[in-house]
């Protein structure tokens, strides 16, 4: 049994057009996508903007309801679960966003951001201030942040450090699946490598399953075990990272590869 | 004579935490029609360098402490407000990283595209509109005569950056400053925008100062490259030399940290530590704390090393340690 399985997942958006919305057009943002992800695997999801990769990630995260098809997590169809069960399951799948400037609350210290995340799982720490503080410090150190900065606000950190806070927050509820949506594209090239190394280490240490979304094939190649290439809502190619990189089959993959700036 | 000759530019910010020497003695030349790159990490001072040239530094807290920038018979740094306005947007154009925030969402593209023409030249509105349409066409916007009456939100990110390029080039500037123009874009769109800048540059003969943190982008577009670290240039060479035989430890470390060039599976190379805090004075070689030192290596320079010419056209900060470091894979 695969850890996560998408079965014929489809999401259509309908847009009203014309005089008082008499006409409609349908956008097939995600169109009949099926794939499996094994436990501990990193799947890279690549494509140009507008290809549907963000919609797909929102479907996996249960932030959107699919038009048809289903998301199966550890053998359970998430759509069959009652809402309060899904809320409980939510701890198991967490997201890391592209822009650490926008995804962290500027009015919350690192401590409050991370303790909130930790308390979703470890409710017993609610009345144990010391234990909670230790858990937050531990989390900060795990992602390579100095725990002396526990009372600082996001604006006091650099871009790379902020992304580390965002990663720590995602790890707080001890998830099994992490969905990282362009986690390094807002960062300097020199910082990108640090964050990619960190994500890989965490995967190895915590046996995380990860979906890594990016438009940059060169980044995905490094981190992902397998790569799925999306275009117009469909998966046009999927395979081992090196295979996709070295002998691309689809036109979309070839286009993405040719767009990577080359050192000459 | 060079089109632009910057000499010993120093821009400091006077903050409560002390004097931040964001640009601390930078010199470079731009020849007509060539592309000069400035590469460095966030906070290295590359944007401040360019904004100083157009006096776009908020003063206070910023202040241009010294230096000259010879542009024809003008010194850009000592021009008064009314004179620099005749240069800014007319003879030197600018494009920014984020086309979402640099276009005014309330104004039609037509208004924003015609504005530089109406301000800088004696031209009728009708003529200005015609030229604006022609310019949109030149940057590859389909149906320009229709699209020009749209608002920025009706364009995609890549299209907005095309509009920005049209806006910057419509006055036919001699120099275009491009500040991370593709950083906010997808790789495929980045490719299109880079190609567009290159082709427009060739058609118009504009010189370009290209600011980026991405060495791979530099290698595609630039003729000359300056590598900036902690407010100074650590290395300067033509693009071929810089990539085939980089000399400074920082340049080499930057090159090694590009994910695209590393093989799968292993750990990615990263530069240890963080860039120095510029509010605290730097003594000696600024890169010393992050330098991958090894045994038998000479000491880092105790005074801030000067840029010296190793070979004709290849300049490096003269720190014995940074020049001797071995970076093995």
C-alpha cells in the first residue's frame, strides 16, 4: 500500500462570463491525476506557472474539494472522513510556503509561532511552560536556528532563517507528509543549498514523505527521488529524477530543461 | 572614454546601531552597449550601488559619503535634484525585481508607458500613444493597440516585466539598470525575459548594468562581471575568465553552491556562516570568517585588501589566504 495515493483527481473551476453570467467557461486546473507516493519518498512536482501544481497541492492538503476523484492517505479516503476527523488528520500533513516573509505572522515571536504548532499534537504541554519551551528550543535547533532567538520576531531574521522558522513550524505537529510549495524560489542561490540540505536531512531523520513543488528542475533534481512534470492540469511525465533529467520524454520537460540558465 | 565611470563610490547609512557601510569604495566602468554584472548575496550592497548613481537612496538615513560617477560631462553624484531628474528615466532607465509592485495598479498601462515621454520630451499625446504602442509591440505583447488600455492586473507576471522593460526603454536611455529583473519569475518566463533584454539591447545599443544573486544568469547575459561582498568588489573579470578561472575564494564558493551544477544524492555545498554585519566595522579581509581554511594556508590580510589587477582585466582583492584556498569537491 502506498502512503499517499491520488486517484483520478480532478478539479474544474467554472467562471461566469458575459451578460449577468449567462455563459460559463470551465478551466480544468487539475485533470484526472493519478499517482502514488511511498513512505519516505520525496516527489518533485514541476511545471510552469498556471499548470495546476498549486491546485493539486491544495487538493492534497484538503483545502479544496475535488470535482471528482479522491485522495487516499494510508489507505483511507479522506473525503469519506467526517470534518472533525479531517481536522485531527491535518496534523499529519503540513505545508511550507514559498515566501517566508508572508507566511509567518509578523506579530508573533518564534516562541508563539512554534508553540502553537507543537500544541496541536502535544496538548499535555499546555500547562507545562518549561516543557513547551524546551520543545520549542529543540525544534529550533533541529532546523539549525540558535535557540537564544526564541523571543525574536520574524522581521529580525534573514530570509533563509525565516524559511527555517517556517520549516520548524511545519515540523511542530510531527507530520508524516510535508508539502513544500516553492520553498526556495524566494531565496538567494547560496541560501537555497542550505535549505535543500536541511530538508533532505529532515527527511532522512524523521522518515518524512514529501511533495516538493518547484518551477526549477535543477533544484528538484537534487532533492527528489522521483519527478512528476505537469502541464495544463495533467501529469505529462513521471519517473526517477535522473531519468527525467537525462532523457526527458515530453515536450514540457524539454522546455523546462532548456530554460535553466547554463554556466558556459 | 567609458560611458559611465564610477570611482570610489561610498554610500553609508547612519542608523541607531551605527554606521552601515553598505557601499564602501566601489569603482567600475560601463562601456557603451556592454552588459556589466554585479553579483552578490542579499545585503552585499549591489542595489545600493546602483540606486546611489541615480540618487535614489533615502537621505537620511543614507548618505553618499564620497566618490564620483562620470557620465559624459556630468558627475551623477553631485547633481542637484532638478538635474538628476533629467537623467533618471531619460538617459538611465531602471527595471526592478517585482513588476507587481513597481507598476501603479490604478493607472492604465498607456498612462504609465506614455509618462516618461511626456515628461522628458516635447511630444503630443497622440504621438506618445503611438510610440508607446510600438514599444509594447517591440517587447512582444500581442495586440498592443488593444492591450495598452488594460490595467496591470490584467497582465501575467512575465507580461508585466515586459511592460516594465518597455517603460524603461521608451526614452532610449544610454544605460539600463536591471535590478534582479527575473528573480520573481518562473524559469521559462525568466528565459524569455533574459532573451528580450538581450535582443532589445542589441537593437538599441543600450548598455546594461545587471544586478543579480544568480551566477548562472550572469554567465548568460553579462560581458563584465563584478562580484560584490560586504560593500566592496572582491573580483572583476570578463565573464569567460570569471567562470573558467575564478581566483577569489568567495567567487569560487558562490560557483560551487549552485544546485544545478551539483550531483544528486550528496550534500550540497554551502558557504558556511553569514555575511558580516556591516554596522560593525570590518577589519581585514571581510570573507575571512567564512573562508574554508585548510592547513598550510597563508594568513588572511589584516587590512582590508585592495582590488589589484592580476592579469590584464582580471581584478581580485589581494588577500593571500583567499587567493590560496583550495576548494575541492
